């Protein structure tokens, strides 16, 4: 006769893939029942949408069936942890940030921010996503710039609607990069006339209910500046990395530093600074023109103030602007003009500690 004690002992051999400890000692096994030749097991995860749940399920089934020949079936159910359970787990592991729905994953969250609008932050986000994807990483984009969303147009997926099934939202995908944006839920140029609490609720739903699958990187296109929305996101994702996009203008650089200091206070990791629209190369004489000022040293000084490196310098290129506006960003079509993004992606991988990967087949 199969017994509960044997099942519990078997579950002590099942390790949480992220924390490296067994489910029983972590308090993640909430109930075990044995009915005839079936074992019914309830496991609590930091988020019910945890992409590692399939591996946990397979490991539970394997260990339990191997431990008791009298069992022929193992049914594993999952639920999300309560706030008290997350607190207890944090105390056991020393790990914080359990309100982050990606806390149970190896996903690196990259918040792409800017001190002010108009510096090309969204264009950088999309091209950086495709540059990472070209290097073999599974990438998603969350468009958190709700008032000024532009990611759908830049990716060429305006007008498409995400699929909603079983209370889960499935992101739109193009050429291997997944994306969710409020722009794909509204018609045309309809304005988003919402106040802060409604927007916070929307972003909460995007983080919690979107079925991203297994991602290596989630890039968040942040709203510009240091207002309520940026602060809310930073507090919600304390283990994320921040990449700051700026032009060499003093006005852009000063508020970029301010954003980096706010991120530091919010416990985000500053990953580096990207200088966008650094210079323009004349097609006739090949001479570089520094439209916004020769700011390489100023950008380096700003990065040094934040204790990070300059990840790269992106030139002002008509092909980047035109291709992105047409939904054909250079990094997607593997244009030579995307070389700067590819180099920045490689440096970002080094900063965030993800291993090298071979290009994905599409």
C-alpha cells in the first residue's frame, strides 16, 4: 500500500531549480494525499505562472513514482504563494523581491530608461531586443511607456491583438521576440487618458498574467523621467538591471544621472549608459557631425558618476530611423547599421552574467 510518508521522503529529493534547495525544506509542498494508487500533491510557487513549473512537475512525478512501486499516478497542482508564505520563504533563503513574478526564473529583467523623452529609448529597446535574439537569447519586451507607446509600430505589429485564454494573456511575437503593449489593445490613435492607479494596475497585470514562457531577457521600455510610473516599476522589480539611454546634450545627461541615482535608491542594478544619436556621418564627405554636441567625455563622466560603463555609442543614421519607423528595425533585418546594437548586446550579456548562446533558428 502506498504511503504518505514515502511520498514526503521522495519530495525531499526534488530541488527548486532556482534556489537549489528541496521543496520540503523550503515549505513549498502544501499538501500530500494518497488515494489508492494515486498521489495528489499541492505545491506553492512564488508565482503560479512560473516558467519552471513544468520542470518541478516532472521532477516530482519521477521521484515519487520511483520511491513507491504501489503508485501508478502522480497529480501535481500548483498555486501562488500568499504574501506571508513569500515572507517565510525569503527568511529561509535570504532572497528578496518575491513580489517580482520573475523571481522564480533565470530571466534577466532589463529596464531601458531615459531621463527625458525624445532620446530614442524605444528604438534602442527594440533593436537591442533583436540583437540579443540574434545572439541566441529568448527575449520579450514589455512596453511600459503607456502614454507614449511606440513598440508595436517599431516592431511592425500595430493592429495585432494578443490572445487571451484561460485568464492568461499571450504576447504577440515577431521573428522570435515577444511583446506586450497597451497599444495592441486600443484602436488607432485613441489616447490613454488614465490616472496613475489604473496604469499601475495595468502594468501589474502585464507582469503577472502575461504568459511569457521561458525568457532569457525581458526588456521593459520604461516611461521617460523619474515620475510615479518609473518609481512604481523600480519598486516592483528590485532585482532588475537599468540601462540608461541618453543623447550627449547636457539637458539629457543631467536627468539621465538623476534616473540612475533613483534606480540605485530603489535597489536596481545600474547596468550601463548608451549614448544614442552620438553623431551623424555625411554621405557626401564622410565627415562626422556632432549634432547634439561632442559628448563622448560627458557621457563617460555621467557613467562614472553612477559607477557603470558606457555600453556603446549609436550614431544618428537615417536607415535606423526609417527602418524602425517602418517596422523593420535594422537589428531585425541584420543590417550592417545594427552593428552598434550587436556590440552593446554583447556587453550587456557580460554585465548581467548570462552565458553565451548560439543563434536561435527561426
